[in-house]
């Protein structure tokens, strides 16, 4: 199914003189992962809080699972899960006790809360640690436990706000696997992240927000195609830097960037040039290259181009 399950229309939100959202429009298809990217302060977390009924918009409308987040907040809450940037579990309790407690908070019977806790602990590989205090869990185990507390009520939509911040690569991979499993079972995930490779790995669609507005949408491949292929040239002789830069400028219509004294790179329109043609142009200019390659851009490069940032940030 491809009908939108999360929809925002013209969302505005201000905090004093700070305009967090400036007419945000967003649509997330059911059964997908939507990655939301943007610089710090772009409005990502503010949007998540509105979708999760934790904050009301100043203007505009938002619907989750067909319900208005302001007028039907209770119906929205019954259909969503939310995991913030920091684990919300009780470190003094065991993993099993945490899940049973959340089950009771969701108004499950004691029997159903125990059954659901056992089911989730097994499903996400925490059975062996289930009866240990959470204080002794690794960072990745805590985040997994925090994630599955959001699944007690089987949410239609799960909001994840930077779920792997501070985790090591192995733990991040475990969270990624958990997210994929959730989507495979029908849950829609709206994910904000500061790791662009995370969005590249998980997201079906990506939304880039800057200054409270959506500035780009598309699949990872579609966004990468907007800046073309990346041409990289390594020179045998650094004295050829000038002629090589001229050739690349003629091909791309823009000045290449340099790295050290012998490397240049520039974005080329996708599919317009073949590697043999580029090498031929360098030869004509008397430029001897140790290496010439075309590669697809990374999502980091797309992000930097779209937001005009010096460094990629979440």
C-alpha cells in the first residue's frame, strides 16, 4: 500500500522569536521508512513532537493514521510509538520488568503484559539478558530495549528521533536490523538521524529539512542523481594541476576542488561523459593522470550541497 499515513500541511511553530517550522509539508507512505535529515536546528525534532502530539502547531494541520494530531490526539497516541534520543527505560529494573511495566501503562492485563514482554524479548534477541538490571546493559542493548518498549501496543507508526546516537558500529547495525524487521511486519517508521549512511541504508524515501521547510524529497538514488557523478583525478605530476583544472572546468562548467597537490574532483552531469572521453581530454591537454575514476556521490555530498553546510550534521 502506498497511501500516506503521516501527512503535514503548512506546519508552523515558533518559540519566541525562533521560527522552528515555516510551512512544513510532508507525506509519508504506509509501510515505509522515511528518513528526515537536516542541520541542527532545522526543525526535525519539532516536527516529530507535533506528529507525536507532544506539541501543537501554531498553524497548519497534521494527520497520523488518518487522525488529526490536535483534535484527535488520543486516537493518534493509540496508534504510534516514540523513541527519543535517550533511552527512557528504568535502569534499576530488569529488561523484563521494564517491558511488563510499559505493558501495564498501556492498560494490558498482567498476563498479557508478561506474554507481550516475553514475545518482544525473544524477537529482538534480549532473552538472555531479560532478568538482569538494565544498568548492566551495553548502550546498544539499552537502545534496543527502549525501542521495543514502543512496540508493546503494536503501533502503526513509529517515530525514531536519532535512535543510534552515540552507539558503536555493531550496536548501530543491530538497531538497523530491528528497524528493518519492524517495517517488514507492517510498521511505518519516521526516522531522524545525524548519520547519513543510516538514512542511506534504511530509508525508502528521504526528506531534507532546512530552516523549518522541506527543501528536497526523493529516494536516496534520486537525490544522489541531482548532483551527478563525481569525477576524481589523481595526477602523476602536480605541476599539471592548472591544465587539469581547466579540463575539468570545461567538462563540468564549474571549478573543481583540490585535495593536496595532486588530486582534483568535480561533479559531472550524470550519464553525459564516459571515462574514456575524460581520459582523452586530459591527454589532449598534456595531463598525465595516475588515476581517473567516476563514482556516484554519497548522501553526505548531497546533504552538503542542499544545505550549504561545511560539515554534515543531523
